[in-house]
């Protein structure tokens, strides 16, 4: 396939940059989402993408900006220039968005936990809990309550602890 016009060539470059940026941004989020089983291989790929995507995002943003400057000099119509600038900026925006760690936003700790005596608890007998025993104090954190946040900060008999799941 031969692409001859500058507009089509630019469109091809920017669409490839957009698709690659989108894949680098979305794939780890898709794989490492909560309450989903992950395979060893796909998790390894997602973690590798997360670890090494910054230089690729910079390269994609640079490539789309270079294509934009190349196209900008050849295209005289302002609407096409504006659209091309928006496409190149979208690639850069995905690069910036990839720097946000959504898991830190999603898995923030619960507020201070509240407790009741074991006899007053409304837990099922088969309920899974994380149990902590420090000195004379004991705590049980139901898994179903902390499964979304994954972190509970608490003070047990004057000792700060973190229960994680």
C-alpha cells in the first residue's frame, strides 16, 4: 500500500502513535484490575509494560510531535492544522495519564476501623478474617470488608499495625 499525500502519511503516523499510546496506557489497567484472575504470562507482560512504558510514551509523543511539525509546514488549512495538533496532543496526554498510578487512587486505606465484641458480631461462622493479637488486645478484620481497599491502619494495644489483603 502506497501512501502518497502528506495528510494520509501524517494520519498513518499519528494513528499508529495513538494506538500504541492507548495500548501502553490501557493494557496494564485491564490486566491488573481487582477481582479478576490473572495468568502468569499476562501479568508479567502488564508489569513489564508498566515498568518500561515511560520511555516508549516519550518516544511516541516525540514522534507524533515530529509528524505534526512536518505536516504543519505542508498543510495550509487551519481546521486540518488544528485537528492534527489535537491528535498529537492526545498522544502526549496519554503519556501524562500513564504516569498516574491508579492503584494508589483505588486502594487507599480505610478510615479508622470500628469494632464490636465477638459475641455481638454479625459475621457468619465461615467468614474469613485477618486476626491480630498484640498483648491483651485482639482484632479481626473481615476479608469482605477490606477486599476492596486492601489496607487497614490500626492501633492495637498502642502498637501501630497495617492489616493488608
